C-alpha cells in the first residue's frame, strides 16, 4: 500500500472509531422543569462540558407535572417540583435519596432555606432547593386605571370595575387559587378548617364572576395584547414580562401572598444518575446559579450566588420584599388528605 493511501486509511479508521465512540458515550439527560425557569444557554453549556444531550421539557403546574410523571412511558431523570410536591412524589416512592457527597456545591446553599425545606424533606436528602418566590397579581396599566390598583389587595379580583369585562385570569393551581382567597379572608394558605374553607369558597364565588380562565401560561402573552388585563402571577414570571413591556406591572397584595420553593429532585428510576448529579452540581455553581437567577428573575437559595448579585437585583422589592411583607406570606405546605377539600372547592369553582 502506498504511504499516502495508508495515511488516508488510518485517518478514516480514527474518524470512524471517534464517531462510534462519540455516539456511544453521548448520554441523554431528561429534565422536566417549569416553563420560563432556566437560562437556556446553561443547557447548551452543560451539554458541551459533559459531551451529552439534554432533553428538556416543561410543565406549567405541579399537578400537570405529577400526572405526566405518573403516566408517562418516557421517564425523566430530574424534576423541579415545589416543596409540597416533593412530599407527594416521595409518598409515591418515586424519589431517589441523594448522595450529597456527589454534590460538591451543596455547601453553597443557604442553611436557613435548607431548614425551611426540612418541612417537606426532613433530612434534606431528597431535594435540592432551586428557586423561591411569591404569587401576586400582574396587570396592564393601559387597561387598569391607577385608582383601581392603589393599595390593592386580593379583593381587586372582585372589583366592580371588572364587571362584565371578562379580563381576569387566575393560575391553574388549586393551592394558589384557594390560597389567595384564604389569605384575603385572614387565614393561612394551609388552613383547611371548615370555617376557613367556607370563607374562601364564598369569596371565590364572587371573584369567579370576573374570572375568564384558570391558566398558568398563556396569560403572559394575553396580558401583552389586552386579552387579559389582570392575572394572578408568579413574581419572577411577571418581572420577565415587565422587562419586555413597560405597560405591565406587578402587585404584592396588601394582605400577603403565597410563597413556595421549587427544588431539583432525581427520580428513583432515572437512567442517568451520574449525569443527573453532574447537572445538579453544575446548577449549584455560584457563577452559574447567579446567571440563572438573573435570567429567571427569581432569588436562588444559593447564598454564594446571592452574595455576588448586583444591587438592582437585591434591592428589587418584587424579588426581595421587606421582612415586614414576608411576615404576611405563607409557604404552601404539604397537606396530605386534607388537600382533597381544597381540590373540591377548586373543581366546584371551575365547573360553575
Ligand atoms: C416558573 C414558575 C415557577 C413558580 N415559570 C411556581 N412554583
């Protein structure tokens, strides 16, 4: 064989081996997260750094996530449930107990928030706090006059200004909807006593006259074009929209708000546990976590990242309300069987 032919054959062989190897080594990580809840550039960076593929899917409520996870033939490696749903997934036996020694950046987490997380994950072994926030109201200033929103509380949802206009939406989430009515009625979002639920139910019947749909995603576009004027919304999602449209604004209702923490969990039947650990660790890197938080506009429980945040982020009262306001907020807790009465009221309101 001539020398050139031999070199060509050798290069061809090396390329073929390389291609075969690459195809075999390139694992896929399946992630299921809330919509608008990650900086997409981080996904490609992770893929490149780990020579892998990430199949990234999104959901718009814990309930939808749970239904998909329970029924899907396609399983996921990592999910991002809220605290109460960490408990629900665990009760169903679906969660992997994490080996924290594999998550070197775990040390960056705020110990106060880890303590809060113990209400749904008693040993901090099933879930890694990812972001937290509050649920309030977003509106379009072009359609809702300032006198209507001045010192607004949750009862703006029943304001006669909106009568017959069909311009209000609430989230498609039983805990959030009943939670808002509970807070307005002077109860905690976790109060399932008959008096509390009765009061919340009555309030919701009034609000419902103005509510056109229970929806956790399309309201974001609808607020831009005037299809919706006022919507129950998550604070960070609202800030993302407000950054694009100066007509949009957010209200932290005066009575207080529901609060939640979303978390990364690994499923017991995850196909790629090692890669899943790498992803969790990657997201906990202070620089990565800072970039992500700035993009999604939610505070991170990563204290090392928070310490590097710009003053604009830290001083933003929608992201970081004063302690005085936080004292009026209630973390949505796991309720076990008692959640059924909340679901029943929600179904009743949706049907009528
Ligand atoms: C992300 C909203 C997540 C907040 N778009 C609800 N836990």
